[in-house]
C-alpha cells in the first residue's frame, strides 16, 4: 500500500512537471497534446482503479459491508458514490479550476444517458477502443469555432464490482460485461492554439 501511495505521488509530481510551460526567450515551449492527455489519463485511471478496488470492493457489499456504494448514495446514511460518480465529480471540480482541458466518462452503452457520446469524434473514438482492446484513439475536432485535440482511452471493468453493477442495473443497455472488458471510454479534450 505504501508503494502504491508513493507511486501515485510520483505520478502526480511527474504530471505537474509535464504540464508546466517554460518560456525560452520569446518562444514558449510546452508539451505535445498526446503526451499531455496520456499523462492526465494515467492519473485518472490510477485514481479510478484504486477507488474501485480499495474502497468500493473492500468496503462495499462484497467486502466489509461498512459502506453502501449506490447511485443514490446521498439518500443513504452509509452511502458512497459509485466510481463513475466520483469520476464525474472530479471532472466537474477540474472544470471549475481550469479550461486547459476537459474530461468525461462515456459509453456506447451508457447506464445514464448523459454519458452517451455527443460528437462524431466521440462516437468514432468509443467505437475504435471497443473494436481494438488496449489501444487509444486520438483525433482533432472543431467545436464552437475552437480546435481541439481529442483523446479516447478505454475504460475497462477492473473488478466484478464494475461488471456486476452495469449488468444488474435496470437501465443498462448491455448486461453481459466481464472483468477486463471495455465498458466505455475516458474522453479528454485539449484546446489547440
């Protein structure tokens, strides 16, 4: 556990260093969008996986039973957000702090309709990662007159807590997910220029 904590700290420190823009004379030197989004995703994936395995799986219904992971967690005395809800809360918090990037969790089979793809690039990216397990998708798109680098990363069921929750949810359009399968994708968007 201590190793994981140290590793997460190093990952966050590395990411902070990568995001710095340094001026060299009159020229600004930054980081390539792909490296930027890959670094952001590494932190997101690590946090999401650890929350699922170390909190939801260990303390929820399949573990000690001391918390109740539930989509209506606010209504429960011992309720805690589901991993997707924690992810959304993080994305909303980041949106309040910066407009340097946005991210969201989306799926071709969303339990919640607000997590469905809205742009052609999102649809193409989600289909690509579904058809090509283990690969990421990168592209550019123009939205509202702004050009964006858009990256889509596979969101994989890291434990049976993920697959069971989706398979058993009454609003799930797909009910045969297995651990290790792509259930959706993380879409990260960075404005260019």
